[in-house]
C-alpha cells in the first residue's frame, strides 16, 4: 500500500506539529537535551509558544515573533557539533512530516540560522580569529 503524500507547511497546526515533534527529538537527544534542560533550564510551557511564533513568522509571514534569539544562545556551551545535531534533527523532522516549497524553505532557513549563530558565537569567543 503506497504511503500517502506529505503536504507542505501551510497552517498554524503544521507549525505546531513541526515545533512539537522537533523538540520531542531534542529532548530525547543525548547531546542537545542537557543543553536545553540542564544548562538553559528551558521552561517548555513558555518556550514552545515562542517557537510557534518564531517559525510561524519565518514560514507563514505572521509577524508574531518579537524577540532577539541570539543573545540567549551566546552564553550556552555549544559549538559546531551542537548546531550540526540541531540542524540534523530539524531536517529529519521536516522531512518526516512535510514536503513542498515551504518545507524546503524551513530547512534552508534553519541551516542559515545554525550557520549564523555558530559563526557569531565563534567570533564572540575568539574575536581575533580570522576565517
């Protein structure tokens, strides 16, 4: 029996599914879970709605997110392996649930975020490092 085709990310329910399934993976991950739960001590009841707004803004152009995510990440003990794992889990989550141009855009935007955050953290920790 053929697998039903996946739909694209088009609704707030899709955003919630993406975010919820992604953070399920993060919380089960041996590398990322300690960063989120022990170091950052994320309050999930507050964090998840913020992430719904963030991804809804990026993918559905809702404009609800108001914040500056980078400063919160700058203080965390993370490096390239953490960003790689984050992006891998995000990509896996998108691919498992969605297909289409917005899903592709989500993966591209997540890759950009991971790259920029990793670069900015590296620069902040080692300002004389020339790439």
